[in-house]
């Protein structure tokens, strides 16, 4: 015959073990859930994010100036390296082009020369017109361009994904594939 005291002690220990197992399971589930849900949460908070490039006064109409934005996909520990440059061309009124600073050939940063109204790449002599289209050299296509919008006095760009081919300058050069050097 079972001892009632023994039975209730077993029942108590069983409940305690369930409680401990549940607590351990919950602790182990936190990193797993973080891994699974992290990209979704990240996408909402910082990925695909509109970020300011500067005030409109910084970009006079008819000129191309360097802009800067904070990489929305970085961390506070990135410090100054989170600040990224881009080229802003203010065409007129609320019409802009915002270019990635990297050459479409092998990613070197291109420089703007206002006197000739050309972007030039120091690495292999790539040259681009002010609208981002290729003028000369090895680049197989125009500069990459960010989507933008004007909010109040701020120029914003969509910086959560790679910039796309320039709308005006996206046409690949005749006889050049994007992979050719
Ligand atoms: S990287 Fe610019 S021309 Fe090659």
C-alpha cells in the first residue's frame, strides 16, 4: 500500500521539476526566438529606412554637392564609420538625383568636378556626365542612384537597400555587359 506522504512528496517534486524545466526551456528559447524573429524586427525598425541627407539649403539648384547620411543598418559602436557619403544633384525645385559615391566599374569613389560638370573615377579613368550616365572609360553603366523624397526642409533617401541603376543613366553602354571591365 502506498504511503500518502510519499505520494504527495512525489507529486510535489514532479511539479517542481516541471517548473524548473519550463524555466530552462524559456531561457533557451530566447536566443532561438531572437534568431528567428530578428530579421523581421530589424526590417521594421531600421532596414529599408528613409534617412536624411541634409537640409535643402545645402544643395543649391543647378549644383551637385556631397551629402552624408547615417547607415540605418549600423550599430552605435560604428561611430563615424556609420556616416556614408553620396552625391546630390539638385536639378530644380523638388527634382534631385542622389548617386552612390562608388563607381559602377570596381567601386572606387568618384569625384565631382564642377568646372567640367563631370564625375571622374581616379582608379581607371571612368567618366560620368552630371546625370550619372557614362561618358568614357571602363564603367559598363551609369552611377547607381538612391530613391529620394523631400520632407519639409529635408532631403531623404531610401538607404536600407543598395541603390538602383540611375533612372536617367541606367542604360548599359552599347557592346558592354555589366561584367566587362
Ligand atoms: S573603378 Fe572606376 S573606372 Fe574602374
